[in-house]
């Protein structure tokens, strides 16, 4: 049976570990970006699952860079300050890219950061050539909002993402992805106008990973067959 | 309505109760302060001070319908009990110490790139920053097996995996 002193000792033991020290000193921003990059990797797996190819590409160095540089904060798709990576994908007749943390220009002209986005390669090439922002128009195939919650989630972020979706052309997939759920969040996301919810999506839950990948795969297959 | 919230009775043998949970919670905050884990401490304080949102039971509904004439919501918003406060704090620690390394590992595996070759860098903000931020290697988010075992066993008496 644990006494108060034993539990205090357990806290001391936990905080005394060097691994705990390393992880607890990370800033929350890093946790968020890691989660977004993880979701990007799930999308790349979905492309492969659909029978396509997904190649990590550095904006400066091209396919399969030695160091894979992921965005530590939102930025411009055309930025060449760092060798930022995206995933260059081919599925049947379609070529498209998966990006993390890129700022898009909405239909209204306002800027929106989209955590993970899938857009047609021709549009992304135009963006890189012109240095302008990508648009949330018909070239945007999927927009995914990602949130790594460290406690019970509320609905604020999902509510904000609903506003962002309204500033996009109808996309193939608008998804809200988080590592946790709460009854309030689930209720909010169960409404017809809400983004497709993928809560409880973590690397510790292979079922939720499978469900997300299968959904992205299906969206891409349907899109590939269109036109 | 709080499926993730660990019941303390499942957590640590329930030998302490009431104000002692608050004492343990405050002890945790003090120790985090000593270690300069300021951001995590803030996360914990935010989580612990958030109210609990619960949906009422059919019995509650029947009772309320006798008390009021008009329609009221089904949600009950209440403040956390001392054991729930400590439990919320542990949720934050578990996210950092178990979930984060797992997803960092999965990221490296799914991209097919060793973690040592993946890093996070910021964009143009860097140019204007007073202090230049070093790239964050993915490696720093990953625990090796020995470290992961040590963390798991250190979390165990605090009930971190009770609902997993």
C-alpha cells in the first residue's frame, strides 16, 4: 500500500531520471510539431497503401535528402531558408505533395496555417516558382488539423478549424486529428458540418492509426479515379 | 464522462485521500520548479485547474425535471476533486514521457529514416531572433529500451498507465 511519503519518493525517482529531464525540458511547440510530422508520415503510408509512391524531398536538395528537415513552426511553402522536406507523391495519373505546417491563402484572402496538407503538385510547383502562398482552392485535396493534447481536450481548436474549412473550396478531406478525445470534443465533431474526427490517434493505438490511414487511402483512391 | 481520467483507487492503492492528494500535487509542482521544468509545470496547472465536464445520468435528469419547469442543459460542470487534480497532472507527464517518444519512434520508422537524420528547424523567424534556436533532432525525443523501461517503472507507482 502506498503512503504519501512513498508517492513523493516515486515522484523524486521519476524526475530524477535523465530521460525524464530531457523530455520534460522540451518546449510544447516541439511536441506539437512532432505530432504533425507523425501525421504526415501516416499520410505517406496511406499513399503507399493505395499503391502509389511517396518520396521525401528537400526543397533545395531534392529526393531523399541526407538530413530530413521538418518545420519547427509554420512557414511558407516556397521558403528556401532551410532544406524543408515535403513528400512528393505519385498515384496513378495524379501527382501531389504532402506538406507539414504550411501557410495557405484562404478564399477570403486571409492566411491560414494548415498542419498537414495534401495539394496537387502543379500548384505547389507554381507556388515555389512564384514565391506566393498556396491557395485553399480546388488544388487543396486534404487539410488536416493536428493537436497533441497533454490533458483533456476542449473544443476551441476544433471550432477554429471549422472556420478555416469555411474559407476553403470544398476539399476531399477535412480532418481533425488528436491524440486524445473528450465527450465534448466528440459531440462537437459529430455534427454534420464538422471536420472528420480522428481522435485518440497515437502511436500507442494501432487501431486508430489504421483507421486514419484507411480513410486517407480511400480519399486518394477516389480522387485518383476522378476526371 | 472522463474516460481518460485515472481513478486514484486504480492508481496507487488508495492509501492516501483528500487533502493528501493536494499535498502530493503541490509537492510535484515544487519539484518541477526546482528542475526548471517551467513549461510542463504551467501545462499541469492549466490541466489541473480545468473543470470536469460530465453528462448527467437518467436519474439526475428525472430529479432535475421535477425541480425546474424550463429546459436546462444535460451537462454538469464541476471543479476537480483533489485526487482528480493529481490525476490530471499525471496525464500531462504521461503524454510527455510515454506518448511523445512512441510517436517520435513511429515517425522515424514510417518515414524509413533513422531518427538521427531527422530534425526540426524554424523558418525565417530565425533571422530576427535574438537567440538563435538550434535545430531539434528527433533523436532527442526518443527513448532507448532501457530508458523507456526506467520511465515506465518510475511511472507505475503513480498509476500512469491505469487505463491503458
